[in-house]
C-alpha cells in the first residue's frame, strides 16, 4: 500500500493498476482513505505546481476508481472534473483497474456516467468500453449523446459522412434531435447545408437500414416544431431537406407543415410553405388545409412569404372558385400588412375573385378595407362600391398621437427615521441603481448622521452583515488597509458614506478625497464630482457635521430650485454651519445660470460668501466654464449651431492666456473635483466607458443636456459601428431633462447636438436602442422642443457619411409613425429626403424610407409641400423597384395634400 501511495504522489498513473491489483478489499479501503486526504490537499496546491498537480490528480483518479466499492461512488469519483483538471481522462487505465468488477457493477457505472452532463469524447470511449465489457444496453442519456457526437466529430468529415458504420448510430442518431440542446459539435461543420457532413450522414442512415426513415423524419419535424436557437432550427431543416420527403410522406404530415408555417422561423416556414404548395399543385391539399395555411402565413410579417401565399391563393381560386367564400375573408387579413405592395396585391386578388363570393363576404371585406393605407383605400372604394362612406372617412380630420409631455415631479423628502433610512439604503446598495432617490437617501444619511452618527452606524452595520466591508463577524468592519484600498477606487458608490458611518473605531483620514482627476474624459469628471461629495460628507460626519445637503435636487430631473437653495443657505447661517465646498459646487451646477433675478437678489441679501457666489451665478456672472461648452460638429461649417455665450460670459480672446485665466478662475471658486470645468472636454480619447450611461450623470448637470449629448456623440457612434447594446439608453433621459440654459418649464427647441445623437440612436443595431431613440424623438415632439428640420438634415448627414444604415433609420421611423405620430415623422423625413435621394443607392433602404414617407403623407396630408428635389426624377425611372414605386406613391400623396404645388402626372398606382 505504501508503494502505491508513493506512486500516486509522484503522479505515476501508469503504475497504479499493477500496484493496485494484489490489494484486497480491506487494503483498498485504507488506500481510499489516503486518496481522499490527498484529493483534499490538491485543492490547496499552488498554481505554479500545475503540471505536477495534473499528473497526481490523474493517479488519484485511477487509484480511487479501483478502490471504491459501489457504482454510484465510482461514477462520482471518475466524473469529478477536479481530478481530470480540464483534460480527458485515461479510459485504458480506468478499464484496467475496473476489470475485476462484475457485469452488473460495470453496467450500472456506465449508465451513471452517461447521465452526467458535459461528457467528453474520452468519457464516451470509457462508457462504450464499459457497455461492451458488461453487455448492458447502450445508454441514451443526453450527456452520453453529446459525448458520442463529440467522438464522431473527432473522426473528421469523412467519418461523419460514414455514420452508418457506427453501431451506436441506430440508438443515438435520433436522440440528437431529442436532447434539450442539439449537441454543439454538429455546428463545427456547415450545419444549414443539406450536403453538409452531419446532414448527409444522418440522411444516409435509412438507406443502409440503420434507422427507419419515418422515425428520423418525425424526429426532425418534432425538433422544428419545438423551436429553439436559430442554428438548431437550421440544422434540423438541413437534415429534413437532405431526407427529401416524398409525396406520401408529405401528405401524412400536413398538420406538421401547417404548424411550421405558423410558428417556424422564416427559413423553416418558407420550406413548409413550399411543401404545402407542391401538395396543392398536385391537388392533394384540402380546402380546409388551404384556409388554415393562408390564415397562418398572411399574419406573418415576412413579405416574401405573404406574397407567395397570395400567389398560391390566386392560383387555387382559379381552379376552384367555390372556395372564394372561405378564402377571400382570409385574404382580407393582408389589408393590414405594413407593406403597401402586399396590400395592393391583396386588393387585386380580391377584385379578381369577388364575384364568386357572396354578399356577406363583400361586407366583411369592405369592413377590413379600413385597415388599408389611404392610397389603397381609393381602389377598395370602387371595388366595394362604398363611395359615400369612403368620402366621409377621407374628410375626417387627421389627429396626431404623441405621448404625454414629461413633467418634472417634486422630489420626496429624505427618510426621517433610522429604520426607514436603512431600509432604503439596503435597496439602493443591493440594486446598484443610482436614480434621483439616491440623492434623497444621501441627504437622509447626512441629516441623521449629524444627529448621532454612532446610532446610525450601528444600524447600518447590523443591516448589512454580508457586504464586503464586514469582516466575517456581524458588525465588524474589514481592516483599515482594505478599506483604504477600496476608497482609492474612483467608482462612486453610496457605500462610501455607509462605511464612513459604520466605522468603529473611526478613521476619518480614510475619507479625505485625494483623487486628482486628470485628462478630458467626462466620465471620470462626473465620477469625481459624486465621489468628492460622498467623501466630504463621510469625513465631516465625524469632524464637522453638516445639518443637511445643499445640493439635494427639488425635482426628479436633478434640478434645484434657486429659492430653495437660498433658504438652505440661510438655515446654514442660522445654525452656524459651514457649507461643504463639493456640496455647494454641485448645488451651483443644479440651478439655472442667468435670468433668476428674484433668487439672485435674495441670495445677495444673505451677506455670506456663498450667497454672493450664488447671486453672481444666477445672474450669469463669474468664471467662464470651457468644460461646459459643446464642441463644434455637424453638417455644415457655417451652421448656426454654436450658441452665443451666456449673459455675462463675453468671449475672451482665444489663446493660451485665456485658457490659463479660465482655469485659475475655476480653481479659485471650485474645489479640486470641479477643476475640469476650466478645461475643454474631449470624450472618447482617454476613456472608452462613456457609452455605458449612468443615470447620475444627468443629475450632476441637469441644465446641460446639450453638453451631455455632445459628450455622448463619439462613443455612441463607436457603439453603433460595433453593434453594441445600450448605446442609446441616455436619450429618453436627455429628452425629459430641463431645457438647456433656461429655467424650469423652458419650452424652446432642443439643440443640434441632442438632435444629432437622437439620429445616431435611431441607427443603432439593437432594436431596444432604436426604441429608446424613438421615445426621445416623440418626447421632444410632445414637449414642443423638436426641431424637425434639424433632425431630418442630421439623419441625411449620418446616412450619407455611413455612420448609420438607412434600413435601421427606416425601422425607427416606422416604429414612431405606427404609434400615430405620422405628422411628426413626416416633418422629419421631409427635410431628409433631398439628401437621401441624392446620395443613397436605391437598394440600400431608400425604398423603405420612401414608403414610410408616403404612408405619413397619405395619413397626415401635410399642407403646402413643394416639389422635393430629385423625387420626380426618381419616380420617372423605369422599373418596379420599391424606391421607384414608392417615389411615385409619395408624389401622388403630396399632390393630394392641401395647397400642394407638386403636380405629378396622372395614372394608376404601380
């Protein structure tokens, strides 16, 4: 036994079987106890001894497998990944130490190993060897199926194509389609091609009598009906196509094909539609099945499927006109399709076969025609003879639907009791969300901490015993060194203040803000502001308590009422409290600069330095802040996008002297965390995290949404280029923010930079980001702050310079219009069209944009629209491309609008 353990400790796994063979049950039991101790030791070995650890673990694996008395324990031991250490186990050595076991033991061990997940090809070899040695049935567990597929895949493409020579294929091949996830190894080869290795190999099994053809077909169809990941459906479809079911096999599975055209992904639904179409051409599809098929397909959004279905219905109605009463009402469902070409085809189909249907069908279709676009309703009016009703409907005034304008809500007061405060604090810390409620809790911690910090600190420690800063024992903080390391991080967190209150003994020096924000990254700059405020409050709660925070917002946007700030300063003076520099600096950024005369006069009357600074700030005086001046960017060099300097902020001569003066002025009036206000900010160069929007950024600068939009631009463009997620999360927040350089209730238009980033967001790759941009667009329109011309020109500029794809812009515009904002969307598309028509190829989304423009023009009837440059030339082109067709449709819609000067030639619709 001693010699065996020495071999194991040296990692000589190939010597283990010979040394283990002469040992009896009692000795093996003693060896097992030693092996368990060694296995436990291995977990603590240093990673630098990895090579030795691997060899010793293998020896432990082999020796333990030969010592364990039961199959369950042996399976758990052999399957332990810590003993295999990410490498395949040695099946030959394992079989050599298991040979003395009886067949029942080996069979049970094989099935227990097969039931485990994540089996490798080596595991599959071991299980196969156990099955052959014991004569037990082949396992069919999911894990073994995956391991077998890995084993076959390792044989190469030629081996996969000759799958029929593998004796296990008769049992396991069908199981590939029955596992929760199709084994990923099949995707190492082309998986959507019927001629691919796995598809061809599986399809050849029935030819060699390995698997019944009907069983394999049923497995493929069942997998497709179950759905799943796109590549899994693509693989099952490839196998189905490789099997090429004949006429009888297709006829017997009509319900399955109907299920696939209803719920299958487009490629699967298209193949099922093709099979059903072939049956219909052979006269093998009943009227009931044809109706069910039409009901399923005509509800789908894919235009190709819908068009093919309309062709099939038209062909079948020519052969059996008696089916018109059942099929035409289903065709009426296509009247509501978003593609007007589909609508037109449906109307023409109904017109050809309406005579064969009864009056009830005519009435039903006339009601369904209300869902047609205005351009198609004219054709339907003559078809159904409902001129009077159509005229009344056309005469109805258009009504625009926009969301309710966002109204800033008053911020609730801070929690008034320790219990209430701690409850809200726990919620914020566990969620990690920094909404405006963060400021309420922050203020509450300062207020209650000023009354008795030790009482509040005790409650904080007891409420959060599992946080990082608790050292295992309830209520005991980590070492000062660990806390100092955490406080050296730059990410702002309410934990700064929580730890400050919970300190026992108190170490105030840990809370001093020693950070030196450098560079020109706005992300770091705004972090520095919040970090400085938290550390200032944490330090002063033990040294010079502040009665409350001056900078706590009064509105949900993060804005602070200037008169409220004046009253807070007056209360500070009455209490003899000293305002915190960081707290007061943030308070200044949360009140409007310029125009608040009454508040400025009241602030000047306080007779304190802070009152005088507030009065100057409210009057627009004080240092110029280059950090809050948006950079010049946009469509034209001579654009009027650069706002004039605010009142009292005359332009200084450019040059190094001006920059030095501005920086010195900011350094005199603001603490270190705000010194970036005196420098020009250029996001995206020194920090790549700006696109990960944090809500508190808008609360730091509630009146500077143009600045925030400018800082967002470059990272958003990169995010769109890289098809990142959440690149437009900030846009709804900025759309609901306070008006730039104004007071609460400011209703002037948003600036160029906000419009531009909304345009960038509309071109995002992720649908949720496009929806966020649409929400911002509609919110600006509802607040009367949307400059439709600016946004339209920006969209054209973004598309023409390749920043965004026109198809994504079209998707965003369609989403906005479909909610009832047709007039708003037209007001944006109209200015964009000349640039788009001139520069965008007709096959890159222009046709869809023109279709949306035509839909909006037909519904909202914009008045006084002149000739759009390039539109007439595009409409006059030969061909039936979507761009040409929709250009003609748009011209007709504009010519029908009141006061239009556009007079396109007459004619029928395309």
